[in-house]
C-alpha cells in the first residue's frame, strides 16, 4: 500500500525541531498545542517510527527524526516555492524578448518552453528582427531583454557565445557552385557587408538574388536552391544545411551573440529569463545540423 507524506504534518515537524518544542512551534504556526501534537503523532504512525525523544525535559530528535528533518525541510521549501510561483503576483507579468531571426533556432524555443513551465503566469512576447532594430527598440525601453549578433562585445552587453559564420544553402543544393554566386540577404543584415567583402577579397563574383526585409522570403529563396545565405554556425533552421564547400568559398568571420538587459532592469523575472537564455546557449556545443554535402 502506497503511503504519502503530508506537507502540513512535515511543516509541524520542522517547526518543532526548529523551535525546540511543541509549545513554541504551536505559537509559530498559529495552531494549538494539541493540533501540533496530533500532527506529529499522525506522522509517526504513518512512518511507523518514533521521531521525537520525549524521555528528557526537552524534546529531542531521534536518529530517524534527524534523517527525516533533512527531507522535510526540502519538501516544505519546494512546496512553498511551487505555491509562490503559481499564485504570487510577483511572478506575474509580461517580458518582451527580442531575438534576431537567424539565432532563434535552436535555443529560443527551448527557453520559452522551460520558462513557461517555471513561470506559467508570465507572458513572454518574442520579437524577431535584425540587430540594429532590436538595439534601437531596447534603447527606447520597448524590449526588456535582447540578443544581438555583433562583431564585438559592448560596454552594455554580455557575450554568450562566439561562433563563426558559415555558408548556408538548400539540402543537396548547387547554388553555391554557380558563378556569379547568388546571395539572399536582408537589406539591414549586419552579415551582408562581411559576406560581400569576403567574396570580393577571394575574387568570387556575386549578385543579389533578392532585395527584401522579409526573413521568410530569404529562407524560401535559399530553400529553393536559388541563392545562398550565411548564418552563425549551429543556428541554421532544420530545413537549411551548412555547406561543406571544401575551400571553394571563403572562410567567414566570427560573430558574437550578445545579451542586453540582464542586469539593467532590476526585475527578478527578467533576470530569471536571462539565466534560461544563458544556459540554452551554453548547452549548444555542436551545430544543430550535422548533415552536410561535399564539394567533390
């Protein structure tokens, strides 16, 4: 037969241990002495153990009582944490999180899911845009927390990861072999001038396949094998693949994923969300896509 410990009886047990007796514990819990004594008796009967040594003038814990006290403290604390997070207004509200489109995967869906489990009464509004726009929104107070992709760390930011850019194309595609190579980048993409410089220095002719501000248009063009793109290594979505070009394309520079707002708002919830973001990017040690195709 399964037996279940009751948090109320455990709380009384902890109070007796902390206060050195039933009388003080009853005052601490705002209960009568008889109610506390009854709860202790119920706990001992459930376990079939004597938890208190009542032979002396002061109540002391038995060996089994000392063992139970360790678990009882943890169980009561966990109970209070759950109740607090699910019902306390301090854990309600809305956080605006800004993330560049090209680093949403694979970390951010995981962050949103885990944070929602821990703080179900907090709404996280995700804004996906390019770095320059996100920094402008953050400066205006329109975002609580943002991620950016930049060449270096700034005085206001915290670098979560430094990763190289890599060439991205359609699965099994050949657009990267064509000359001039066709590119698909947004007008405001901070990677765009770096890619063009790398191609110019390598003497590889290029042309823009699309001129757009739409990330979906860029992804559709690349997915159709009409152009190539560049993303931070490991951040490519599942339907696009990293190109193993065998040296046919130039190596690309390293970018930093920076976090803004973690320590500036003074909000506990924003600080908690920042911790989830940090952990998610720390856990991404290898690229999401390991399937590549060869230039041979």
